[in-house]
């Protein structure tokens, strides 16, 4: 990659309220110290060229409300700007999340009113010494903040609003951390190996930055480069093979920030070839992709950290990802940016081929041990230490595979036994509930398990090809078990309306797919669904907008369906981030999708593709439910 031009500043750059040292004006005996302003300098790039006369706006994120403007500036003839403010100003603190946009300006050949770029800075109290705003930081911010960002106004007078609900401050903070991991706000450069094991993510990021740069380095939205990017960056667009797209199903964006967000929101629906062609028009960032990708998801792959045939996967309230390693008899905990936490992987808990994993409302982690002669369930506290009495072995546990937590904190475990299994219920202290194990309602060889908002327990049975539903007392509901449209069911997830979505994994019949049943067990029209790259889905999850996400274990891919069952992923599924044998899948509060890759000894993260969703999963069935899309 060509290095960015760096400006050396002789003056001191103050990052904190305390200033650069020495007394502030008015300080001394009898006088209160005056907080010094933060002096943040930066540069706006168009490709590798400075952008002059660009409107620079510094925003702060406000929980539950629209972002507000902190201060503004304009770039000089060299693309440089200075922002003066203090983290103690009204509405700000050291923890306030800040981002900068630059709109309009002259990248060298004349004014470009379609130019829009941005950078996610992070917390006010730990800003970089210098901010580089470029197409790279724009794409990084668009993907990481995809679930929170909207654009209004007409270029160049754009308002970029990054907003989360008042109950999702953690999700948006983690999204800013992800943006920083994708592109350094101070240098504007993406790391060589995003994730821990591959470079294609950097190449994808730089290709997308090149597509944006092709438009930025023109004189406006009417240029051939901008016209191509804008027309290709919409769902349903079709590339003509030369330089244009047509047939999009939504209004084309009119600025480059909106274009980047449109691709991030619709990575399998935009014209893949058209966006790639736009990226070849001004390839200033390198290394880039050598050809059009399968899709425009930005997938990261994480290895190491004790990951060994990972199976179960769940996300806690802080956004940490917990993975059961069935091949390593351990549990790995990763931060929201994919780094192992101190002490991980955890091995001191009596783990034997851990399979299903779930997290309760207190942050405790429940792990189903699928192997060994003494089947058990391990419970860890949030620090990874076994709780008193763990592992638990009562209640008819035989070969526990799946696990789910109800609103009262009880754990429900599916016990797979080819000769006849059941459903075990344990209280929050691990005590078996009377009547456990439950074997009514058609339960024979249960695998997947989920709990709906009414407290009803849904369990899949791949061998007998049925889905059972029990009420909160363990009694079967009317009509259970359900068999219509169910073909080798393995996993189950419940949407906001109470419908059950079934991942049909084992190919007992010739056709597998995803089946949707109403809360009464009635087959929804058109089920089972087979589009979007569905290929024997082993894991299934639903985000806050109702989109369905499936981990295709033999297909090494991820499928996305909208709430009506229409595919949003391509015919091959999403394949970036190298999902190899993905077994389980989950969505976090930043809108990232995670899979545990059993045959790849890795974890895949698709950045910003889903609606931010409340975690842990038990929170969905509590008052407040999942986050609004």
C-alpha cells in the first residue's frame, strides 16, 4: 500500500482535559483550573491526494437519541484541519463516542459534491493524536457501524447519524472497537491480517475502499465512476459487463458514505461484479482482491486461543463470545474484537467434549458435556470459574447436546440417546426439577432446543423427524410432536412472533432446508426453504429484525433469509471469513454474526451484517426483548 502523507505538528497535541502539562490559564492559588481544550488535528484524503475545502464535522453519540455536533471545521488547501473542544463540555465525557465526517471538497480536479468520508474515533478520553480520514476508514466505519448509521440530507450537506437505543450502549461501544480493529484512525491503514489467520479481509476492505475512491477522486456524482458505484451499490442491481448497472430495487445513493453503507447493509444483494468493477477504476489501496468476490461481506477468522473442534457458541451481555471446544475439553472466551481473555481457554470445570453452551441473565455460562460415561452440565461464573456444585449430573442427563435458559433462570437440556432420550430441566442451582427428564410430546432423540416468550420449550428430533413443544411445566402442548415439513431437524430458534425456525441438518431425506412453524406448530407456506445457499444447516439464529441466519456445516457457508424467508445471501451462501464446518451461530449486540467452525478450529465473524440483537439469548424472552432494528 502507498503510505499516506503525514503532517508533522510542532505544537503539542492535547488528548485529555488535563492538557499537555503546566498550569492552564487562570490556575494558581485561589483560582479554579480551566479545563484545556482537546486539540485534534487531522487530514482528509481522496485516494492518496488531499481534499481541500471539505466540511469536517465532529459528532458525539447520544444513548437513545440522535448524534449531536460537537464542532466543525474546514480543510485547508493541503487537506488538513484542526478541531478544538473539551471532553468536559456539556453533553461530553471521557467515555463519549466520537466520529468525524468530511463532506464535499476538492480532491484535486474540482469540487466533488458527492464526496463523503468518515472515521470512527472512539472514546473522547482516548483519542488518537492525529486523525486520518480516508476511503479505508470510511469502509471500516460503514461496516462496523452498519446497524447504527443512517444518512440524511443532500450531498454535500449530509448528516450522518450514528445512534443506538439507550439499552445498547455496550453494542455500539463494541462496534466502535471493531471499526478501530479494521482500520487505524490515526494512520488510516488496515492491518495485514484482520482476524488471526488470513489476509483476504484486508484485501476485501481495500477493494471496497478503491470503489469509494473511484468516485471520491472525481468532480461529482455525475461522473462515470460515481454513477457506476451508486447504481451497482443497491439491491437487485445487475452489471452490464462493461461499466454500468441497472435494475436496482431501491433508490441509488448519491454520496460515497451512503454507497458504502448500502453495500454493508446488502452484501449479497448488490451487484457483486459491478462494485468490483468500480473498484478497478482507481486502485490506490493495495493489496486488493484479484477478482470479484463471492459476496461483499467482511468476514474475519480467528484461530488459536484453544479453539479445537469448536461446537457450542453463545454471547454474553458484554459482547464476549464463549465457545465450547468439543475436541479440547475446554471453553474459550473471546472479546468482542476476537482476542482471548485472560485465563482462556478454561479447562478447570470437568469438561468432556462440550457441545451446547448458553448464558443466563446473571452472566453465568452453562455448558453441556456431550462425552464421557458420566454425562453432566458445567456452570461457570462470568470469570470462567466453576460455581459451587458444578458439574451437575442429575435429572436424567445422558448425552446432553443442546441447552437453553428460561426467564426464571432454569436450564433446559436436550439429552440425545439413540435408544430414547429426554429433556432435562435444572434450576439455577443445578437441582433437577420434578418430573425431569421429560419424555412426553414425542420426545425421543432430541438435539436442538429453544424457549419462546411464553416459556414453552421447543426441541428437534433429527432421527424421528419431528419437533416437540412442551409448556413451562414439561407437559406437551396440543398437537405435539409436529412433523409437517420437517426433514432431519437439528436446530431451532424462535422469532419475535413466536414462530419456530428449524434447521434441517441430517440428510435422512433427499431435501434439507429451513422450516418455519407457527407458534401452534402449523407449517408456514413455502417451507421448507432452500434458497440463499442453504446446505444442511446445523445451527440457526434470528436477529432483532427477524432475519434468519443459518450455519451450513457441510457447505462451509452462512445463509441469511429475511423474515419472510426470502434469501439475502447468494446461492452459495456467505463464505468470507472462512467458515469451515460451521456448527453453531449467534448474533451480537453490534450486529455481527459469529460461527463456531468445527472442522476449521476457528471462529468466523461477519462484521455488521445483522440487526444489533440483545445478548445473552435469554434476554430476548424477558421484558424489553431484542433490540429494534
